C-alpha cells in the first residue's frame, strides 16, 4: 500500500525522494517525451484512419438508403 502524499511529501512529512525513488535525469526525461510523442503521433494517425472509415461507411449507408427508397417508390408488384 502506498503512503498518501501532500505536495510531493508523504503525510508523515518526509520528501517523496527519500523513499528510495530516484529522480530521472534530463536525458531520461527527453527520451520519455520522445517516446510519448511517438505514441501520440501513432494514436493520431490511427484516429484519422478510423474517422475516414466511419465517414466512408456513412456515405455508403446513405447511398443504400437512397437506393432502397427509390426501389420502394417504384411499387413493383
């Protein structure tokens, strides 16, 4: 179970860094930022493909509905 924190300190008053957690170096922070940027770019590309697919589906659905209405108006039979 973790100790609750208030402003970066545990509730017993000790700094969080005194609990054995090490601070990240600037290089590690930059690497993490670059990894996160890659993940966000990938998610953005996937979202763009999903939106394009949904729009295509909507266009096709509208075309099928219009065709069905046209066929119903012919009153064959």
